[in-house]
C-alpha cells in the first residue's frame, strides 16, 4: 500500500465522520459549515486521485459558493431543525440499507481500483491522451476535451446555468416586488 | 481480496447512502438539500475513482511521462459540479419562497397547513 492510497483512505474516513456528524446535529449553521468541510475534503480526495481541475472547481464552487448559498438561505429561514414527528428512522434505514446493498452488489464486479487494463481506459481515453496535445495544441488534456472534443457538452452546461439563473431570479425577484407592495399597503 | 480492491467505490457508496438517509429522514428542507449535495459529491468521487490509473499522473502533458489518469471522467464531473451548484441555487431559492408562503421550512408544519397528511 503506497502513500497515495493511505492519504486517500484517511481523507475518505474524515468525510465519513463528517457525514455522520451532519446526520446527528440539528443546528443548520453547523450543517452548512460541516458541509463546506465535506466539500473541501472531497477536493483533497480529487487531488490525490490525479484530478487537479476537478479539485479546483470543487474547492471554489462546491465548498465556496454552495456554502454561501446555504448560509444566505439560513438568514431567511429558521436556524434550527425541529424534531420530526412523522418521520420514522427505521423506514429510512431500511431504504438506505437496501439501496446501499444493491449498489455494493452492482459495483462488486468492477475492475479493481486503479487497474490500467480497465475497459474505461481502453475506449476514447488513449486518443485524448495521445492526440489532443497535437490536435488542439494545449498541454492540459482536460481543457482540450472540455472545450473542443466535448464542446457541445459545455454549451449544454452553460444553457443549464443560464436557465437556473433565470429560475432563481424569477423566484426571488417576484418576492421583492411583492414585499414592496406590502410595504406600501402598510404605509 | 476483491472487496478490498474496490474500497474507493464502497466508501463513495457509503457516503451516498448517508446523504440519502438525510434526504429521507430529515424534515427540514435546507438539511435535505445538504443531504442531496452530499449524495452528489459521492457520485463525483465514484466517477473520479474510475479514472484513476496506478502510477498515472495528472492529465497535463509532461515530457517523458507515459501514463496519465483518464481525462474523460474529469471533464464529465467538472460539468456536473457546476450544474449541481446551479440546481442547488434553484432548490434553495424555492425553500426561501416556501418559507415565505408558509412561514416555515419544516415538512411536517407545511403538511399540517395544507392538511394533506
């Protein structure tokens, strides 16, 4: 076992601990902070797994912007989670265990972790690795694939973000104008 | 042992299931969304795990390096992270609207007001 996999397992163990902590606590501010740590640790895991670009994005967007959005929501809603009466933890546990068991069963015949002979490395990846520096002319293969070979994916992504932006503005913009009317009525 | 060689996938599944548990068992909408985001991050880890090559390096061209990790999962997950945050933003603004209409972000109280359950 080399150092990489030791760090990998340690970080994943930290993530598991934080995940359990998020289940246990009821203070939503604490949940937002723990979620930020969870996200940052996952960025560390991505770095260990040689995915530098993903780690950058996760640290900036996942740990940063998500947390800010969550905190902004908390300023407008309650700070504490109330104990739920209608929820039965046993039902949730059964659902989770069955789903988890099925997923573990489903992944049990995957090629072992890090196997260079795995089918995922045999299809288009060798072409991206060997040809993209010559064809596109930039050393970062992830950027070449993102912006050129799979440029349409990125265009679709931009469309989704644009739509989400419009949705957020529609949801929160209407609220502001209505509040203004309410204020006028009070006056 | 086969089970031990897949540790990354198994921990990712465990984290995803903790996220799913939060979504199912929690009554607070903000916490539910946090659980959903946790599930999402676990799926990212699952995908990136598949791109790992033993002895490979970051997929940036370096003189003399022959073995790189697979860049394709990285690209897919880069897209997924950004889209994930966009959908989280929509979900959270929906929570703000719900909180304004019902005065609460707790599922039980919303159902009570609706008399649906």
